[in-house]
C-alpha cells in the first residue's frame, strides 16, 4: 500500500508554514519558491530561513505533527540521521536522553563505552552517566572480544537505560526491537482508545435509557392531563345542562 502524504500548517514568526510528512516545508510568503528541504548548518541539521530568522526543520516538523514540545525536551532523530526529518523519525526526549544518543567514542577503542587495557587482552565496559550527585557508574565487567563488549554495552544501554538507537554502536541489531516496541505501543494505544470508545458508548446508552424513561413519563403525564381535561369538560357540561 502506498503511503499517503500528509501536511499540516503552523504559524512561525508570523508566517504560515506548511509542513509535509516527507520532511519538507513551505513558507507562504510573496515570491515563495515553494517546498524546500532547507540547507544544513554547521552541526549537520537542516534549517530554513523564515522571515529573516533561521529555524531547524526537524523542530518545525515535530511541532506540526507531534504537537508543542514539552518544557526542557529536545527533538530527537530516532535513526540518528539528521537529514531524515519525516515525522515518524522524530520524537520528544529529555536532554539527558538526547545526550546519550550523541556520545562519542573515547579512548583507544573504536566502540563507544568500551575501554581497552594497556595490554589489550581484555576489554572493560563502563557506562558513566551524569555529574556530581546525580552521577551513576555502571560496571558491566570484562570481555575477551572488543566487539562482544560493545554489543553487551549496547544491550544494557538499550534495554536498561532507554538509549535511543543513535546512541548504540550497532543500532541495526536493535531495529526489530524498536519496531516491535512501537507496534506494542500502538496496540496499547488502540486498546485504550477502544476502552474509551466503549465507555462513551455505555454512557450514551445509559443517557438514552434515561431519556427514554423521561419520554415515557412525560407521555403518561400528558395522558393524565388529557383525562383530567376531559373530566373537567364533562363536569362543566353537567353544570350547564342540569
């Protein structure tokens, strides 16, 4: 099935901007050149100038499709590709979560989170998070193989510390898990929606029964009034014609 392109409008710096599901944007200003994917800045993010001010395109797309960004949250590229600004590749994460995805390789090892000893016989995996009182250090032990150590680090970071894919050495090993997690979340959201709809249906049925009761009661009261009116009419007739 071919995916249908979607678009949403937002107001940016006083200008109406249309954001598209392919990651492009269009500013509705005089002499507009139409849709654009923008150009990259010094950090590799795509940006576009709107009314003489630069805006990151991934932040515009997220705002249009994901809603307003929560306070102290960043817009994260799920697959780590800063040029992939489609809505399904964006999410809001805390600053600490986002920084986990940008950690660089340190030391002599070619993998993140892996330390090579001087004799290069066994690799040590240490995960150091935070600073000061919030600092936490996780020791995963020693490994004979450098790649094995990196995979062990990735597994712990992904499953226990909620690292994004771009924060891993081998994100391709966890893509299926990420997709499965998204599917489970969608199923849960669907179940919650079904429960909400079912609750609404039950409330409507209850209100319908109550309304039906009121209608029946009003019908009975109307019949009683008609009977009283008839009786009064008969009494008046008797008084007039004794």
